[in-house]
C-alpha cells in the first residue's frame, strides 16, 4: 500500500516527529503543539476503495503531480500550511481487475451503449478486493491487509480532514456531503456537520464556476462507523464522501449526455482541490473543532449512565483475544480483571473477563461499536446502521453501571505471547484437543496435512489427565470432563516422530490440550470406542459464478484460506453438472439462486 505525503520540502525531515506528536495528541492529558495555529493542517485524500470506481485513483496521480510541480502561490501556501497525505488506491487488486476488464473489452471504436460488455462486468467485479470483500465495510472489522494498513496510518496522523472518493450510477451527477441529515450517527458532533457544510461551499463554488451539475443532502448515510466517511467523524476528523457519476469504462451514454472517463477524473480532481482550498481557509475552525472534540470526552463519559463494558468468554480465549486485538488497533484500551467479583448480581471469573472503560479518548467509537440500538428517527439506511463487534465475535458483553468494585490491571491489555512449553507426550496414551477454540480447525487441518491421525469424540466422556496446557497455564494430574467434539491424537495410531509434529503445530496454532494417561474413561465413551470417529482431510468444493452471492462466496473462501489453512476448489455454478462430486468431502453453497435443474 502506498501513501504519498506532500508538504513543504523544509518540513520533510521532521515528518516522523510530527506524526508522533499527532498520534499522541488525543491520547495525552497534556497538550502538545501538533494542533496549534502554527502547526500544519493534516488533510488525507483517499481514492477508489471500490476498484471499479476508478476515476478517483486516476485523479490521484494528477493531484499529486500538480501539488509537486506547480509553483503557484496557492499551491505554495498549501505546502507551507499543510501536510497532504494521498492514498491513491485503497483497493489496488480491484482497481487492477477493473482496468483489465475495461481495456480488454474495448475496440478501436469505443462503444458507449450501456448494454455493451465493457460496462457490465463479470461475476467478480472490480468493486471488491482479492477475497471479494467490499473494503468500504472494513474500516471497523479490519479483516483485510488494506484496511489494517490504512487504519494504522490513520490512527497515527489523525487528520483534520479525510476525503473518500467514490462513483455512483451513470445517470447521476456529482454528490458531496452533507448527506441526508436524519441519517447522521448520533455520536457525531453537530459541529462536524456544520464544518462539512462549510467545506461544501467550496465544492459548490468550484462546480458552479465550471457549470457542472451536483447535489447534496438527498442521498447517502453517514451513520455506520465502518465506512470511510463516517469512521473519521467519530475521531474528530471531517470525513467527506464524494460520489461521481460513473462512465464504468471509457465512455457511456447517460441522461446528461455522453459521459467519458476523462470527465469523471476531472471532477474528482476538482473536488480534491476544492477540499484543499476549503480546508486551508477553515484551518483555525478545523483545529478548534479537534480541540473541542478532545476536551468533550469527560462530559460524554459523565453523560453516559454506565461506566463501561464487561466482555466475557469462558471457552475460546483466542476469539476473545482477537476482539481485544481489534479494539487495540482502534486505540481502544481494555483491562484484565485481577480478581473474581460480582457484576449486575452475577459472579464474574477474572480469567474469563476483560473490562473496556468508557473513560478514554475513544468514548464515541466505543459506544458505536457496542451499540444495540435497533430503532432510529429515520429507520431507512443505505445498507447498515451499525455492526456490534461483540456480536460479530460472539463474545458475551454487558454494561457496567459502576466499575468501583472492579480490581483491574494497571496496564492496558496486550496480546499475550505464545510462551507455551512443549507438551511432554512420552507417557501419554492420547492428546485431547479442545474444539471450542477458534484455532482448533486450523490446528487439526495442520495435523492431518502432516500425517497425524485424529479421532473425534461423538459423545462426551470423563478421563484422568496427566497435564493440561495452553498459552497461559499448565496443571498437574486431575479428572476432566471432555465435551462431544473433542479431538484426540491417540499415541498408538501414530508414526515415529509424531510428537515433534504435534508440538510444532501447537506452536503455530495455540489451543488448550490435555494429555490422557489411559484409554479407559471414568464415565462416557472409552477412547477406543466406535463413537470415536476417524477425521479425514477435507477436500471442499464451493459453488460460485452468476447466481451465487459474490460477497458470501468470498467470505467463505477467506475464512477457509486465512483462518483454517486451505483454499477450497471454487467452480462456476454452470460447471457443477460436469464435476464428479464424489471427489469431494464437502460442497458449500452460499446464499444465492440455485435452480432445481442445477440441484439435480
């Protein structure tokens, strides 16, 4: 991923120091000078998170060139008083895919008919990234490397203004925010909207002077924090969405006349420079707004009727840690409990729980992330109102009215290092693997792929263990209950050197395991039972193509490829009748339209 930083050459050597100051600005109680009137304004221009909305990325090169090459008084003022950060392509994979499509379907004589193949992409569109995911829904989830890189940079710079350049339907004109007033996130300060309107006057001026059509306030949400124009609003930045009518190729007919690709690029360039002009002339207001945003934390915390959120997960610490790691990437601090306690009349086990206090700079984002609101003044949304991350990770959570009784760690939670000692298997009859853990499927696949024979318990049992081990604890001999679904590695079935393979896999995918000393159990099925099912290496077929939901096929592919350790065989739906299904252990059909003929 590429970031282009443009500013006065005399400032280049101090950029890293300025970046450090900016990253600390919202997190420190003491003031620093990174937001003073003499400090540079930070403006972040972002282009084409949807790769087939390619006018933005093509405009970014012209904007960068002009800023670097021009000696005009206005550009010199921009460079003197600003640090301009350009992300030319938020989705390079999708952009590349769409460029190939548009160029390979044009002839010497370009066809502007909307029905022409150039303007109608195949099943895998340029909108999505490598795993067919819409990256404009990933600003919160951070599942993909593009988003992770972008948010890491954003959290360090915390720009005053961030733009998000998109495209919309061909028969539209040009949109800039503010959007529909009733669809604003309630945690976004009203002054944010006022400043967005203030900047909009500069966009209007630029488009008026060029006699270009545009509109505001009649489309597009600004509610869901996981989108590119809303995430900044909950961080003290002014996030601005731009939508340009799309030629979706080289030229296309529209109700406004023929729309060609160079014109769409020109409009994105115009809005980029109107942003810079408006930001420069509103510099004091933008900095003052961030100061107010920072100082409002205490009043927001006091206004809330609770102190924070308690997150609890007994069985799957990997999943809990993944959520906490995600919160940390958003600069949200959480704290381990030092002792068991009672919350809301229920006993809370410290080792299973983590506390997220409201009283921290990210109070707005925290409330948005854990929101359970289901009814709004305007119940119409473009596609989503909110996305509760605790629900997404299936982690139990509840509000804590008062945190006074909680004894918390003095330091924020950090991802624990995998320091598990090697498991001593010399005296083990069997190794039992807890299937509750998020890493268990990846561990089992790794073991099977390395020739380790694995059995699955179809019913629960109790057995005496020699030791239990996971990333945190080791315990001595004890009786232990094992649930149905427990995976077992029986020593008598393995080949020489199996212990090293198991320990190597455990170091890669830490999961809670126990060593069992006998095949005779105290209750339930014995380890040699017929209800201990042999587990085989899966070979998965997934149906894609026209009719299957692109996003859901991509999600399933991503899950298996990134979190389990293998890539499924993906075929077009039209090819299903020609495939020998007996070659596969599983067939995955995601959401989609599947005809009776196809099913036969």
